[in-house]
C-alpha cells in the first residue's frame, strides 16, 4: 500500500490539482506498467474504451475525480467517456452499466450508490468482457475486479472525529452527522468507524445525537442541516462526510445565528469550502485529492484490461505520475492518507 508524509502529500496534491484543471494531452502510445512479482514488464494497450460512471453527474467532486481519470486515459491513449444519473439513488446506475456493456466498453469505473443494487448488471458486463473498477464507494467484492480506496475507513473516521473535537474544544457537547444516501457503502463504513472512535476515552465529552441523510442533494442537505439545529438547539458540531453535504451545511451555518457557535467539519473540496473557512464558519476539513483518485482508477483499469494485473493480492502496477501501487486484500488499492485543509493552506489548492 502506498502512503506518504503529510508534507509530501500536500506537494503532490497541489501539483495534481493544477494538472487536473488543464486540458488533457496525449502521452506516448503506451505507458510502462509493472506486473506481478516475477513477471515481465508490459505496457497498457492503446485504444482502450474506459468509461467513468459516478454516483451522479454534475457533482463537483465527481467532476474533479472523473477529470483526473480523463487525464490518465489520455496519457495511455485510451478513449475516455463519462456517463451517469443526475440523481444519486440505489438503482439509478443499472441502465448505464447495461448500455456501456452493450457498447463493448473495456473498463467501467464506477462509484456505487448501493453495494448490492448494481451487482447483477456489473457481473453481466464482466461476463461480456468488461473490467470493473470501483472507486470512492465500493460494491460487494465479488461484483468487481478492483476497488480504488481513497483512504481507509479507519483513517477517515479518525480525522473527522479529531477535527470536530478540536473545533468544539475540551468542553465537548452534542454532535450530529449529515450523511449522503442511507445506502452508500463508504458513508456507512465511515459512520460505523466514527462511532467506534467516539467510544474512546479522549472523546467522552462528545455525544452523537443524530445521523441524517441529504441524499447528496444540495437543497435537501441544506434543509437537513437546518432541521438538525431546530431539533437540537444545543448542538455543538456537525460532521458531514460528503462534499455536497458539507458545502450545503456551510452555506446554512454561514448565514445563520449559529455561525461560529456550531462547528462544522467533514469531507469537502477546497473550492467549495474556501469561503466558509475564510469567514470562520469552518476551521478545518479533510479530503484526499479526487483527481488523484480518478487518475489512479483509470490506470488500474488500463492495467487490468491489458492483462498486466489480474487483481490478486500482491499485483503491482505503475500509475503514471503517482508511481507504483500494490493490490492489497480483497482486490483493493489504497490511494493514501486523508489530508487536512485549513486557513493556512487552502489557497494552495484549486479543485
């Protein structure tokens, strides 16, 4: 598994953020990629059709991650496409998977709205010859070839609880979670880990009083944040482990009497959260670089479709400028550690 120091991660994030916003340019016809231990080095085939299927299109987070994938696909001269539903729901992605399969897509890169609902369609696509790479939110392991994990659930849980604790201070108090959809695999894993983290003695003064769901919809997330404060007037903090939710909650808090009194943290992008950090609504939040995540997923898919790796534990491959990665347990590849954004560094990033 690959992980770096915080300082190295910050440098990599800044560099890749700039690259993501630029127009993707073609590289050499094929990209060197390492193979499982003992195998000969090989290259990713050119011309591979690689489709990104996010939870929902026109979501800033997925626009950034998919553009990272587009950059990678251009580097190994594949054919990139993006498709998906406008609303995140458990079964909304099924018809898109079926269409991609019928079109002879070589690699489907998907962030699952539900770990079960799309399994049948994905396995049919695999039977038809497609490689399936999940990223951001996984399916059941038997429904895909690789999962590109942005960070461990434990790492994400720990940073969010620490950030809300630091923001509220030693007095502690009631906190709530504003999540995405109730069925999102990654959200549920993080929430369970956060509950485990809250049980530690150092967080004894923090009490989780509610978990609500904004369905990754801006307006509903705004209303859920508003509803939390109406129902729990003594609330001291909100954790929103979703980029849509944290931005909507930030917008509500920044224009309310709760600004500065109710702390907010979670997972967000710098461009969404910059104004809320600068006006004091948010002290700090966390994320990985979504452009890196999409970039890594594309290279992993290219390596799979080229027969350079099979997805077994111990397989290694080169992901362009990100370097070498190793496949871990349950066919999972770990991007790296979460990164904390605050007033001291947020202007270094543009994504």
